[in-house]
């Protein structure tokens, strides 16, 4: 998986009016595409941590629901050359176009992982839920 070679332009940005999307944009994370499932009343945000460097802005957001933890890591890069990264040897995985973006969901040995790119912004979800649940969450990216 080479992130600089995937379809990375969302068809729509229907969550931009949410408080979280506004906060992310105010902190240098743009464009914003998030799983709508994580913004429902069923989920709560446990923690948000920002990091700023010369060539990127990043945020880690932890969502919780009952015993499920979803860690969303977002990095907004300044230059296209910074995109990259590989996911090696996925046990089981699927590539789906969701909202015009190539989204990759992998069932890795310790935890499932989802990854997508929108412009120069890379999104990664790691979670303790099962692969099928993560796939359903990923299908709500807007």
C-alpha cells in the first residue's frame, strides 16, 4: 500500500459543521473526513492530543463506547513527498471506495486497522474491536 498512489479526493464533506471538524480545522487538520459513526451519541471522546511541527500538524483522538476503544490518528502534511508508508503482510484486508476515497481496512494480527488519505491528510484508525465492526465504522466516512 503506497499512500501517494491512492484516490484521495472526497466526494463530499458533510461533517464539516460538527464541533470536532471545526476544532480540527482550527488546529491545522484539513481537509476533514471522519467516520460519522464515531460522532453519534453512542460514542464519546476520551482524549484529544495535538502535535505541531514545521512540516505537519497531527492529532490523536480516542473514542470510546462501552469496552471499545478507537484511536484515530490524523496527520496533515505540508508536502506531497511526505505521503508514503506501507502496511506489510495484512492477514485479511479490503480496499473500498467510500465517499470517493480509497479506504483500506486490514485485519492485522493484534488489532484491525483502517487507513485513508484525503489530499495531504492521512487518517489511521486502530481499535480493539473486531474487523467487521471496524469495516462498518469505515463505511461511514464522510
